[in-house]
C-alpha cells in the first residue's frame, strides 16, 4: 500500500467523528451512529483504493452502507477494510469517555472476515509479546506478562468489560493480585492503550465482539503488541459461519497473524470523546478540532495528529492551544 494512504484514512475517521460528535451526550445512539456512517462512507468514496468492506455495519440486507461486501473507493490498490464508524455508541450518547471512529486496512484477503459473534480475547503490549496463551490459566498468563514487563502481578492493571459473564475472570485476576479496570463499552480503544508504554493498563481480556477483535488486532500489530483470540459460536448458524471460514474446531486459538495477515496494515482512529491517548472532538464557531492516531505496520510509524478543521473559511475564530 502507498504510504500516502495513511493520511487519507485519517480523513475518513475524522469525518465520522466530526459528524457523530454533534450528538455527543444527547442520548440518541442510533442517530449518532448513522451520522458517523454517513461521514465515513462519503470520504471513503474518494480514497484511491479498490476496497472491500469485510467488517462493517452488518449484512447487505440490514445495512444501507458500509455493509459487509460493499465495494468502496475511487479505484486503485485492492484492500480489505474493517470499520467501526462509531465504537462506543452508548458512550457517545451518554457523553462518556472512550468513544472513537476507527478503520483498519490491509491487503486483499489479509483481514479475518470475522462474523458478528462473540470472541474471547487476550491482548498485551510489545514487552509481553510471545508470552500469552489462551489455553493457560489466567494466573499463569498474568505471571508471564508480569515477567515480561519486569514487574510483579500486583503492578498489573487488566482491562475487562463489565459484564456478568466475566465475574469468574475478574475473581481470578484479583485473586492472583492484579488490579482491574472495568469498562462499560468499547474494547478497541483500550487495546490501543495497552500497546502504548505508560498508559497505565497492561492486558485486555474477556469476551467481546469478533469484529472489534480484528480492529484491535490491527492496532496491536502496528504497535508491536500481541493478541490471541477464539471465536465463540452460540448458535448453529454461527457454527456454520465458522466452518465457512475454515474454522471447524471452535477451540482453535487465533494468533494476531491469523487475524491480520501480511506485512502491511494501517489503523486509524479519531476520538469523539476523550481517551487516555486522545482528546475528544471540540467545536468552535466555524470549525472543530480533532485528535487522531494513525499507525502503519510496514513502516513502524505511530502518529498522533492534532487537526483544526475550518468549516466556514470566512468565520472569525481563534486557535487555542
């Protein structure tokens, strides 16, 4: 992929964030999600790629745009695209931290076409790469990660979605001595955080959406981190979808290179509300300010981009730092 595409994809997530952010805190998650989809779809149409959405808003009959299988772009390099125009719809509706617009891109056939089902995930940053194993007990994984980070288990903070299904996992983490950071929604943004030294969080584990798992894997791959995952089909239809993907044993552990293949991928996210890394969108008279992170695996670059957008070039407004 052309390295110049990285900034094109920042424009894509910025557009989604700017539109969705207008409804931040207004309690209408469906409307804010639709605004994000509209913004992302409009800008993607002009990007010089031959893109196929492999993770999107749903099947073609359920989503009018950014549906799975949709062709996007103005023509060019063939790529697979995974999108979540508004990761954290509830967070945006309530005005809470952690909401982002996100996209991941890789070469054709290099992103796992993860069905919309649950996935068990275990994510760590670069210093713990190669030390995790989903088949091992939680306490052993914590011990291995702590060893890689050259600290004790009681210095670790584990991010887990606050769900009843995670009660036993939380108990085991605490029993082993680790601290817990419970989140209400959205596990892509925390996956980025654990890949960055000094963020204060060290592992992400638990069961969440499979599509979000692929997006998290793209970010962690660019950051040099690690991830293992396992699909959890609950219905016969979901088991058939796994089989269609070539996964006949649902106990199969997927590595980060199974989730995102190849030697190149790009990840871009723009904050709608505040995250530990990024400040949420701010609006001014005639414009807005966004913060985004964009990463590319092949070059090893991680850029945090602070952008001022002038909607009305005749408006008089001041830039505040």
